[in-house]
């Protein structure tokens, strides 16, 4: 069993140009605690971060995010991607 999170050094991806500071929340939105956490992050925490780092973005990644988290996504600073094949890129 692997705990939540892992060292980025384990990934073997070529370097990419930075797209600015990005916070990534990954989880299935069929699990209610993940939905609650995503709303809390987007509504309570991310605005505090964005005040200090205006170019920051929040990506909400995972199954059913586009449906359940649609009210949070503005398409620019907060993006709900839905399922992705690989979260690393």
C-alpha cells in the first residue's frame, strides 16, 4: 500500500517550462469527504493563497470532478479536469 502523496523525484518525466505556481488536488469525487475537501480548499484556502500569489492556479483532478465541482471552476485560476490518464504531466 502506498500512502497519499509521493516524492516527485520518483517520476521520470522530462522537464517542462513552468506554467506558474499550481496546487493540485487529486481524488475521486464519488467519495463525499473528497468533495468536501475540494470545496474547502477552493473556497477557504485558495483565496488566501491567491491574494499573496496572484498567478497561482488550482487544479481539481479526478473522476467526476467536472460534474460535482463545476460551481468552483472558473476555467482559468480554478480548473476541474475530470479524469486524466496520468496526473504527473
